[in-house]
C-alpha cells in the first residue's frame, strides 16, 4: 500500500513538473509606472501558479526588445500600442501573445481653467502633440506644453495647479472627475465612455485618434503561453490592480487574431504621428 502511495505521489509530481514552465519577464519601463507594476504582477502570479520566473530589470523599451529578440529563453515583455513607433519593433504574429486591456485617452481640464483661452497642457514625455493641437485649435484655445514622466505625475501636476489640462490614460482622468477637481472634454473611443463624449462628436475631424492599449509580446508566442497568461490575468492580484487603476476587465475576449488586428491598427495610428 505504501509503495502504491509513493507511485501516486511521484506521478503527481511529474505531472506538475511537466506542466510548469520557465519564463523571463521584462518590464521595459522604470519603477513607478504601470509597465513595471504589471511585470511584477506576472512574476508574482506566475510563480504562485508553479512556474519558474526570472525578473530581468530592463527599464528601457528599446533595450527590452533587443533582449527579447536575442534570448533563447521564453521572454515575456509588457508592451503598448505606441511603443513600436519608439523602438522600431513592430507588433506582429511573430511576437503577439495577448491584449491585456484597452481604454481611450481622455482630454481633461481643471476646474480653474475652464474659462482660459491659453492653456498649459501636460503630456507624458513621448506623447505627440498632434492630437491635442487639433482638438484645442478647433476649440479656439492656445497651448503651451509641459512634459512629465508618467500619468501619475500628470495627475499630481494638474491637481496642484501646475498645468491646466492633460491628455492621458483613463485611470487618472476619471480620478480627476471623481475627486471634483476637473472635467473631461473628450475621449478617443467612438462611443461615449463614462459620460464623456467621443472626440469625433466634439470636433469635426478625419484624424484617427489612438487608444491606450496594453499587451504582452514574447519571442516565443504560442497558444499555450497565451492560455497561461490569460489564467494569470484572472488572478485576484491582477483584478485588484486593475480595479485600483480604474481599468475595466475584458468581459468578452476576442480571438487572438482579432486582438492582434486591433493592436496593429493602433500601432499604425501612432506611427502616422511620427
């Protein structure tokens, strides 16, 4: 009986070992931002799931893609739709794994700036001015731009009165409204989101405004890897992080090919601004 028990235990151990994988996770961004936070979540959750995970602390997107392309390990890198225009490494079927979430960019103003005709507009360091230039020109506003490290710094700047407006991601934008410190003029989806009208309703334009899309790429993409990461994204730690950031979960996930198509479309929209 003891021997049978030992055989069962050995079999279960082999089964668990066979299903476990080894990954290298890259944030591709400095500490403090969502990329770094998500990379750490992958490390923690995948380890909890029984996988072996190495965290490669590469805080630069260009260096991250170089590492990904040259490594023989299975590398997971958090990525965004605007990064190919900065790194030269395109999203394609050769590296695409999954979209984590997608949300519009919001154009918001502080309460104190509503009647101003000249605005100090805050943008993150790599954001083009093309979109805000077009919107504010149509609204009859003059703009001066100030650059910030990330969306959190933008929020701090607008609530401190250092800037009048921001064009940034959903989380800090809705936080500004929730705390009664400002309002959002428009957002870049075609339909109304959280009571904020589409930019296509606010101004007449043929410009394709981009969305904020966050995804995962790998040097060795596969359906197995995608399923592992989808499972990881259902972990309470990921759900808690998205909730704190004001990011909606993907309630009805598209096929991998459809998700890839969406990412490539957003990638191309960003490239047209450079």
